[in-house]
C-alpha cells in the first residue's frame, strides 16, 4: 500500500512536469498567433520543437512505461487513480510509436507552416502555402503509418482527436445526415428570405471588442483565469484550468464574424475552466475528446447563442452599442436574420445546416490527401469542385476557399469531423438539459445562463477525460449519439423561423 | 579534426536546445508580467520552475561536462569556438554547484514572489511582501554558500551579474564617487532651479504610448524582431536576437516616467537585437555582462536621450503630440527641465547624479541582507534611514520606498550595482564615440542615431560575450573603467545647464 502511494505520487509528479512543458509549448504557440514579431518564426519554431521533443522523450521513456505497468497491476488505487493510469498507459503505448526526431520535425514543420499559411491567406495565394502544406501532409501520412491503422490510414489521425472514430463510422454518419439535411434545405429555399443586410453595416472595431468581452463575461468566462486577444483565426488554448485563453477576430463590416466566434470559443473555454484543477497534468484533468469539446462550443454558439430567448434578453444590450446599425430592427427579426440559411463560402460564418456540408467537404478532402488519391497541388480545384457539388456555390479565390481555415497549418488533419459530431452531441445534450433543468428556457430569456453552465459543469466538465464521448453521452442522455436530436432541433427551429410545415 | 567537428556540432546542438528551454521560460515570465490572468500564478510558477529545472539538469549533466572538457582539450577549434567552450565550461563549473531541486525551489519562489510584490506595491504594504521576500533572501544566501565565495557572501551573487565584481571593488568605487558627486550636487543646489512643473501636466495615455513607439522606432528598435507592451515595472527580455521585448509603464501625470523608461529599455533591446544571430544559444550569442548591458541602456537614456542635441531635433515632434502641455516651453528649456537635479524618491525617475545614491542605498541594504546584518523585517526602516542619510529626503510610504523596484521579487540581488557601473561605462564609451565618430553631435542634432548605433554594434553588440566588461572597455577606450569620464561628462553638462563654474 505504502509503495503504491509512493509510486502514484511519482507518477503524478512526472505527469505534471511533462504537462508543464507541454503547456509551456502552448504558451509559445499562443504567443506566436497573437503577439510574436514576424522575424522570430525560425527561433520560435525550434523552441516549440524542443519543448515538444523534450515532453515526448520524458513521456515515452521506458521507465515511464514500467512505472505505468506496475501501477496498472496494483490493486490499491482509487477509481479515479486507476482511470488515470489506464489512460496514461493508452497514451504511452500510442505515443511511443512516434520517434522523438519525428515529433521534433512535425513540431517545426507546424510552426513554420502556420506562418506560411498566414502569409498565403493575406496574399490570397495557395501557391505560397503549397510546399509547407505538402511537407506537412507527408509527415501526417508518415504519422499514420507509424501509429498503425486498420481499414484506412486516415483512421489513425481521426483516432487522435476522437478515440475509435473511423472512416466507416463517419461515412455512415454523413450519409445518414445528408438526405434529411438536404430536404430541409430545399424546403427552406422555397420560403421567402429574411433580410439580414444590416449585419454587414459598419460596426466599429472597438465597440465590437467591448461587446464581445461583455457577452463572454455574461456567459461565465472567468477573466481571473483567462483572457481574450485578437488573432488571425479564432482559437481557444489552455495552460491549466486557471489560464484559458480565447481569441477572436473582428471584421468591421460583418458583425457576425466576431460575435459568434466569441461565443463559440467561450464554449470551449468554459469547458477548460471547468476541468478539475486538482487533476492538473493527469488525464482526468484533460477534456474527454474533441467532439465533446466541440459539443460545448457549438452548444453555446448555436443552441444558446442563436436562440430566440437569448437575444430576447441580449438584443437591448446590443442596441446600446450599435443604436444606428440596429435601430430599425427588433429582437425577433434579429433572431431570424442571424439564423438565415444560405449556402456560403466561410465555414465559421455558416448557418447550422449548411455548416455540416463545409465539414463534409473538408472530410472528403483530408481522406483523399491522407490516402494519397488527392495531391496537395490539386486542393484548390478539388475544394472548389466540392463547394459547387455540395453547396452549389462558386469559390472566387483561395482566401475564401481552401485557405480559410488555420487547421491544416497546425497539422490538424482529422479534426474537422469533430465539428459535425460536436453539433450532434450539442443537440442531444441540449435536449437533455431542457428536460433536466427546470425553467431553462425562461432562464435564458432572463439572461441567466448560470443553471445551464452549472449543469454542464456537473454533467461534462468535472469528469475531465474519465468518460469517452460515447460513455458521457450515455450517462447524460441514456443513449449513444443519435443524429435525430439534431434533426428534430433543426426542423423545429427552422420551421418556426421560416414559418412553414412539411 | 573530423571528430572535433562532430563534437562541436553536438555541443552546439545541446546548447541550443538548452537555450530553447531557457528562452521558453523567459516567454512565460514575460507573459506573467504582461498578460497572464491573476489566478494562474500557481500553475505558472511550476511551469517556469520545471523549465528552469529541466534546462539546469541538461546543462549540468556529467556528460555535458565531459563533452566540454574534451572540446577544451582539442586544438582544432577556431578562436570563437574556443571562446564558446571556455565560457560554457566556466558556466558549467559554476552551475553544477547548484542542485536541481534548489534551482526549482528558487524558480518557484521567484514566480510567486513577483505576484506578492505586485500586490504589496498596489496595496502599499511591505507586510504583504515580507514573507515571500524573506524566503527568497534565505534562498539567495543559500545560493551564495553553494556557489562559494571569498571575502563576502554577496560576492557570489555580484559575480552572477558581473564576473569578478566584489564588495571591496564596489566599496572603493562608491567611496571614490561620493565626494565629487556630493560636491557637484552642493554647487547645483546653490543655483536657481529650472521650472519643470509642465512635465506633471496631464499627458493622455494613448498619446504617450504612440509617442513612445515612435521614439523607439527612430532609435532603431526593429519591430519585426521585437515589440513593446505595458507592465508594472519596465523591463527588456529576449527570446533570441529576432524576438526582443521591451515594456513600459505610463503615468498620465508624469511624462518622464514613460519617455525615459522607453529609451532606457530600447538601449537594452538594441544590444539584444544586435547580438550575433548565428551564435544563438552559445555564449558568444549572449551579452557580455550586466554592467555592459546597463551601459547600453544608460547611454541611450542619458548621454543621448537627455542631451540638448537630441531634443533640439525631437522636441518639435513631441510638440505635435502635446501642443497644450508643451506649447509654452522651448527645446532649451525642455532640455534643462528634464535634467533638473533634485533628490527624489524613485530611482527610475532620478536625475543622472542622484541616481548613484539610489543605487548605493540598495547596495548597502543587499550587502546587509546577504551577510545577515539586516533582517528582512527591517528593510523599510533601513531603507528610509538611508534615503534620509544619502539624499536628505523622507520616504512617505513603502510604495515610494522599498517596494518601488521589481528586482528583489525576481530574486535579483547584486543587480543594482551594475546600474552605476553601467552609467560609468556609458560615459566612457560615449566619450570614445565622440572621438571616433566624425560629426556625431551634429548627427544627433539632425535626429540621426544610425552612426552611433552602427558604432555600438561594431564595438559592443556583435562581440556578444566574447570579451569581459574590462576587456571590452580596454578595446574600445584604451583603458579600464575610469569614473573620471562620468564625472567630467556630468560636470560639463550641469555647469552648462545651471550656468555656473566652480
């Protein structure tokens, strides 16, 4: 018993020190995307690479494996401790397949390609990004083969964000989603469209910034344990549950851009701020999976942040910021306008229905890139073809096309599908919340999000990585992921907005 | 030969990876003092501590020592390579005396005590800072005994900032400086004083910020390889020569505060941006010593930034920012006002003459704290007594007294004396610059600081740590540090400003 205690302490100390180094790398990445001066990219890339390599070496050292094996065989652990060991051992067995030199090379390639991506986007030229991206894709293919896979090499990468997620699962999920979504979109297309042109008026930068801060504070973001900054592409990162950073971007002629990216990232941030602080550096101090992470961001962004009740309360506040821009509209019109369904170019600005097609396009592309059937050079053509096929729109240029997302420059291949899964989980969780929290809709109409946050803290956040996506979903809703919740939510919402019945 | 090449490459790679980790710690420290949310302090302290400990362990590993010894015995090295090895070996032999656990404890204590200091200063209460400071002082005393010393334990700490610097050297230097400085101060005190009240008018924050940025850009600060932010106490830090960060603070009722701290930190930053990039992570890529570092900041702040020529050119620019505040003054009056000699409470705002007494007070206090003759609890009393003794002024509270400087909270004991040494070096270097750069004074009057920066790059910056302070001083001026240059510079300047002859 005494010996197990000592070993567990040793395990905890080692994990926490490795976490320190990983979080330090995250600070450097955050800095790179917010404040770092341009010429620093080379040195910064190697600094992050050294931290990644150092953390990887420490974690995949043989003696870490031995310690984990010993502890896994011990009976003297609490349920939480056993779970930590089990998950660390899973990570260990996965990560030890990657050589430290490979981790370093990947890290350097990612840091540098982020800068190339930012330049390429600014210059509206895929060509600028093509070489570093190609290098990254080759590294990702190598990673897939090092990690090993069954069925499809892309599975190895999907598994990194969503344990157990596969191409066959996603193919089926998307195939199931497409027909009812398309049918709903067709019905909507036949209805008269609400005017949302006022969202493209001039909304001054500073006022948008202030409104964003006020909204995320109201949602429960703890500014004593986090902050918001500006970056090229909005993101959330975390260096512990007491230091969670969100970023946003502001377009002066598009109010939506800032507003719902703020709410989306706050959904991520509330999850991170709600993770158990005492499990710092251990699996139970981490999030469950990326689809659960996205369930939190999408739930706040859409189920809450694009709901009628939410804006019934917040529209008057918004009006105090932008009386000229919004003086001739009202809460109901505003609600309908921000939910206008329309095929568009930019994923982060898409409505809740067409959004899934943006994800499917990226999914198909990534699958092709990783299996080798699509060449890096052909990304723009393939991208544009898919936007025509799925959304019926022409892509005018790369900035509004294949360069819009930061993810590939981060080496994140296999991430996008979790956005769709997250939306499906969000709808299912929100359905459960409506059933389990008395008066939730009235609360939101009163601007009171505290009960919902408390419920999410209890149901999701506090458990960290204790449960898989599926286990969590069953615990909360009594069943596995079921897209019917999203489809019912969507049907009800849009029938109401567009005033039609099927 | 081939083998030496291989070993040197290995050495370089190891040093650069250790530097990556140290610079990462510096990024986390910078973030802590600029943007970090309040509740993150505990986790941040341990993150920095882990990086410090990791870097220390890697550097002091036996195999590092063996590699250095082998290379030191090899004849196949260039002069620069030999110098790198010699300096790394010196560092190795010094740092291996400190156990990794001690380095970790010191790092954690420093991070936490910074936050306590900031709170204590805001609350104007030394009591809040007393315990963490006391802990830190005990750690510093332990550090001194671990490093070893002759003559005085404070020597071990002085040596950390200025190799070879000792209590007996400083006692003699300050004793030599006091009588002529006091005599000059007495003469000045008998003259009519220039009115400088306009410096305390209302100078709006944003305009000060913009002016600060414009000035440091004019001085040659490269914003592609650095940036400026706001912090509680101005500082410069560097994560490579391509990422050098300065901070400033702005007081709306005191223009001087921002202006000369900007110029001071820019002096530091120009040195860091001028270090040889190809020596990243190696001794020759580092600065020579802290007194040389301070020679750069003090030279730009005072010899340039408080000169008549500099403001003859820049006053019209300043006037465009603050026409109301400065409309009734002129360049000559401005020059005299910013150089008004007056015993004051705050070191960073002191004139060039009384400045040295601020340093001597801290020196005496630190010496007492490290040798144990002064207790932490008695710092405020001792501080106030010394301000009365040396500067003849009463200290109204701790915020304007012993809590004003950030240094102790950083664990920096032995740093302050380098400010005085830096001023002396600055005067001596500037004297050489005037002799060696044709038309320098005219250049400055024309707002052209490029020739001076080029000269400093050539004489000081590019050499990194190749030369000690003394060697550098001899190379540049033909002799060792000689306070006569400062005293002559000061006499000439203040005789002119106060219009008297002795």
